């Protein structure tokens, strides 16, 4: 086991892979639970309105939210994590735990992805390919058991180009996956690195939805606080910068990939002017339009400051609901969305409207 891999496993998960922290996060929402009265046309969707921004996150009525950031822990991944990580298999999880948390926040449907580091454990090997297949089959079985509640962001390890191309084919053609889950970096290589070009080329050909989750960066292992507290948000920005600025510019070369970035884009909304300045210095086109066409989900990115920055960058049409379950409860994201006092129409777009446009086969 490489030292890099040991660091990644010790730091994996959105709360440092600490099961106790995961339980604490799932116990009580960090925000107050807002009440509201039902309004005609929105009450059936579980929303209520008494005027601008008066919608409530209360789980009454029909579940309506679509969660694009919802982790599952397939037995095969837990087993591999224990074998490779000295007994740490990940947070407690079961399908019923997911369903219970979804119901508390009126989440109708969750698109699932597995935990860090996905099916990649530091080198190309058959066990990694087998793990990807077993996890994707497990997600498909979960969807089959609960056809109106779960979808699939299939796992691949794009460093393994041959294995990934085969798994993309299987995920789309056999499992009918809704999209692909990637991590921000693999062994220090960000997604704009030329090694990933064949995989991105195939995803672009399929006009794939690609959900990206951050992972502990190699550059910054020895920090005062866990990487999930600071580095996760920044690593999302690093990989977006890689897509834009590394050659070939995959952001330009593969325009048909529909990217969804975690945590309201991490630090992207705060650093856009620096991207613009760098592009000017390098005699490149302004990357702002590229950033504005990407999609951003709100898990751990739903405080007033984060929303305010994101909404200065993108329109409502680019924002989606996400929870980061089981590391955070869905109600935290729902309450944050309500607290910001979006209009009822804008909140509903974030809750499900934008996702339904991207995934028209989802029925809620």
C-alpha cells in the first residue's frame, strides 16, 4: 500500500471518514426547522408559501426533491476499504437509513455514488475493476428494489483507461445508469490531465452527466484541520482549473459533458476573477461562460454567503439539490435552501426542476 493511498484512506469521507461524526451529523440539523402554510399549486409538492421565500422544508405532502449527492456503501466497497485501510470501512449505512433520511427532508429520489476513493486504490489491477463492477451492480439492484427512489452515478477509475471504457459501456448500455461519478484527482492528477482524455472523449460522445466529488489532495495532507474542512472545497476548484487551463483544454475540447460540481462549487465562485485574470495573461478566452454552463449542487454549500456568491456566478437553472448523506442529513441542505428565501419558483427549480430537465426519465 502506497503512502499516498494510506493518506487518502485516512482522510476520506466528507467528515474525515469518522463514523461517529457521520452519526452526529445525521442526528440534528444545524439550522432551524421553518414552518409555513400550504399554497395552491405547491402544497402537493411538499412546499408551502405565504409570499416571497416563505417555502418550508417540512416533510409534509408528496416528497419532491431530487438529491444528486447521496452516498451509498456497497458491501464490496466496505470490504475493500477494511482490507486496504486497516479496519475502516466507512460510515454506518443501509438502504433503509437512506430512505428514512430522504423522507425526513421530502427527498423523492437520490442519485447514488460510492465513497472515496471510488474503485481506485493506487494502481491498475483486476480487483479495482471488479470492485467498480460490483458497486455498480449493487447500485442497479438498489434501484431495482426501489425503482422510484434511487438512480445511479456509476463508478469508474479513469486512470485505468481500458477498464473505465469497458465500465462506461456496461454502465450505460446494460445498467442504464444516469451518469458517471468521478473524483477531483487521482494520484495527484487532476481531470484536465492528458491521461484522462480517452475517457473524457467517450463521456463527451455519450453527452454524459458527470458528477464530481472532491478527495484529499496530495499537496495538502499535513494541515491543521481535516482536509474535508478546507481542502475539499478547494480541490473542486483545482480540478475545474485543470480542465480549463491544462493542455489540451478539456473544458473546450469536450463541451458536451454535463458536469455537476459538489458543494456549490467549493471556492469557484470566490476565485472567478482570478481565473479571468489568468486567462487574460495567457491570451485565452474568458472562462466565465464555461463556469456558468456547469451545474452545482448545494450539499455543504447552503449557507447565505455560499449561496450569495454562487448566485452571482450562475443562474438558478444551474443549481441542484444535494445532501452528502450519510455524512450530512438531507434536512440540513433543505433548511439551508429555505433559509436563503429563494422565491418559491426558484426553490422548486433547485429542488427538482433542473434535475428533471437533465434526467427526464426520473418520475417523482
